[in-house]
């Protein structure tokens, strides 16, 4: 069975999924993306991702390519055609195709692409796969709240980590604080045992959907989260550290810039949050969660 | 005669010029571009653009897709097939196509796309088409020396200008100085009659090829250029102002944020530089010019 993609209204074999070279996603990174995990046939945090998609598009004045209800249908149809049980859906909406010109062209429609990836979500294996993190300067633009495909700085950060045998790069902003990972949010359990992650104010980091879900779950479970920025120096002395993201989920961090975190294994709070998230994403109805506020 | 594009080794009708949705140019803006003007059948500043292409690619550790000699041949073949006399060639090199992953994939080849556009280069008409400029905050990343397709900030800047009926946005950096235009370098003739443009040091702006050519021409003509940053406030009081870029060439600026520049028409020094540049680009052998230093 060939892998199937969705491109601008058509289901096509993955190998033939293409866009014109004058698509503004290709020439200008004038586009938005989301990645949604599929676990046991259930789309994890679907509404949170679609909320954020709408919000990012609205910041760029790109119309939603179709009503949300239709997006949900296309996702399910793509999952069905690919007979996918576990993996992820990648979707990208661009401003559309037009003769190259920086400013927004008139009279074009957004391009809409959806592709799927296989993956396994084995919680116990992932808890054991403790990750290394390195820190790098945060070179990104100032609108990090917009989930755009202008991802070159993140690509370079991730590669800088890979060059050092690490899994993720935590980016240090101009004030010396960790902003976030190149494709994840950054969390620590600090010296006092507090669960700490950076606030999302001032467009300084992306408002992670998995981060949001963890917040809601922690609220339900009465686990306190302290939202404050922290430095690499503080992170080196953390009792636990982990990243959160849509498909890497909760990834325990055992080493930051060569400093061992805790005993170098998945910490207790990390493991508990991982279990909570997996229960939520796989089987449970979503807990009460604040809807994305587009403004 | 259909318009012809070049995509990964093949000459194809423009309408069929496409790339896979997993091309890293589309998903990550992991790619570099150049635009070269064609005037009277002559590629303006060809070597300067190819020097910069190589330099940008090398900063991203992307291989040149083919030897420079072959790129020159493809450009000429594309011009020939399109029977193009005046216009521009747009070329884009991406890291290539691979399953989506932030870090550099192994074992892939760069994608290479070339398309052409028609244009006219009527110097006198362009001197009369005096442009409006507005200033906007510079939201870009820190590696502005790399000519990447992660152009979303520039798109938003250009649109902010268009929203105000202006042609170009001059971006103001965190220190309060004008960095450059969204798709051009910024120049003024200051109150003392000095020709001023910002230095390219510290990766703060793109090293414009047209800017370089102007430098070489001014050197030849013994016109002094002062390289220093200037503020919007200083620009408001400038005697003349203009932008330089590969296809907009030397564009006179008659208004900045509503402040009239000089008498609102193309200034004398601007006009002289425009003529010098057009002579150089159209007919003359290139003046002695410093080759791009890749490091």
C-alpha cells in the first residue's frame, strides 16, 4: 500500500506530493505548520494544535484553508488511507502560489499540505532513552510565538547539538536565559524541587501545545508549576530536566553541556508527568483546558 | 512559447516547476537564493551573485549543486530557452529532500531551482518613480549575512510598508539604527553632503552585491562613501536617499515616514550613481572589484 499525502484538495501518493516552486512556503517561508501525534488511532491534543494553527495564520493574515471541521475530516481520511495507528500528522499552510513578490499577493488561496509519519510511542523505552542537551545562542527572530516554517535557526541549533552527540539544543537568549529547545519546550525541577518552565509572555517562546496540556494536567493533579526563566547555570544543577513537544512527548534529559542531571536517569517527577500525559493523550478525555486566546 | 524553468537537472514548463513537500526549502527554509538581473542580454554582477551564493551555502554546509561553470551554462540556457532580453533569474538551492527532521540529513543532494522573470530597465522612468519608505522594527534573526529563504520577517516588513502605501520598509535594529530595507540596502546623502551607508560588519545586514558594485564604482570615480550606521531621525533630514538591490537597482527615495527628502525628487548624487551603475551593468566590463571573502 503506497503512503498517501494530501495536497490542495487531492489525496496523492507521497512520492508525488509536490508544490510549485513559486509557492510562498518555498520561496519566503511564508507559512505555518503543526505536528499532531497519533497514538492508538487517537489524535493527541488535536484541538490545541488546531487552535494554534488558526492563531499563527491569523497573525500572518493567512486565511484558514478550510473550516476546522473539514480539516478534522481530512486528517481522519489521511489516517484511514494510510492505515496509520501510531505516528504523526504534519500539516503546513502557506499563503499560496504567486509570482515572486515580498508583499502579500492579492487573489490567491492558501496552499494546504498534510503528510503522515509512522512512529512508536513506547513510554518505558522513552523513559530509558535519556537525552543529552547542549546550549547554543538563540539566533531567532522576535516573533517566536508564531509557528512558522522559517526554521533555519532551529535547524542550525539542532545540528549544533547533533555535532556534539546531543539530542536537543536549548537556546540562550540575549539576557542569558534559556528560551526553549530547537523543537521543544524546556523544563527543570530546580534545587528546591519546584517544577519550572519559562513563561510564554512577550513572544519570546512558542506556546507549546504539549506544554499547555502539562499545565492543565498539573493543575488537575495539584502539582505546582513555577513559570520563570532560568539560566544554563541553574539548569546544570537541576534535580531533573526534560523537554516537551508533540511527538518527542516528554523526553527526560540526563546531561546538559556535559553536566549530569540528577543521577543521569529519568527523574521521578518527569516520569510521573510522562505517565499523566500519556494517559491523557492516549485514552482519556481531555482535561479542562484553557482554549487558545488568539489575541 | 511557454515559459521554461530549471528544476534539478531538467528544463520544464514553468507551470510544472515543482518540488516535493519534503524538500527542506519548503519545510524548514533550509535554503539559499540569489536574484540576478538580465539587462540587454547581459547578466548583471553575475560573479558577485555567484560568489555570495557559494558563501551563503558554505555557511549552511550545503554543497554547491554543480560547479560554477555549469551554473553559468544553465543560466544562459534558461535565458536562451525563454528568449529573455531583460528581466531576472531567480535561483534557489536547498539542502535537498528528506524525511522531515531538523538536523542535516545524510546522503542527500541539494535541490536546485532556477526561474526567470520579465522586466524592463528604463533608467529615466525609474528616476521619476520616486519611492516612499516607512520604518519598521527589525524582527529578523542574527545571521542577516546569509541570504536564506527564511524571509518571513522581510515579507511582513514589506507588507507593513505596502499597508501604508509605501514601497519599502527600512528596518530599525535594537540600537535604534536603520539596518537595511526588507529587500534592499539603504543609503542617504547626509546633511553635509556625504554619501552614507551602513557597514556590513557583525552579520547585522546582508552584503548587497549591488552595494558592492556601487562601492567599486565610487572608488573608481573618487566618490567618497562613509560607512556608518544612521538613525531614522537623521534619514528624515537627508538631502537624498535611495535603495540598492539587484532588480530594483538604484531606487530614489522621496519620502521617509512622511518626511520629504530633499525636494522629493531623485537627487543629483542618486542620479549619478544610477547612471554609473547602469553603464556598468549593461555594457561595461566590470570594474576591479574585491571578490567575496567567504570567511
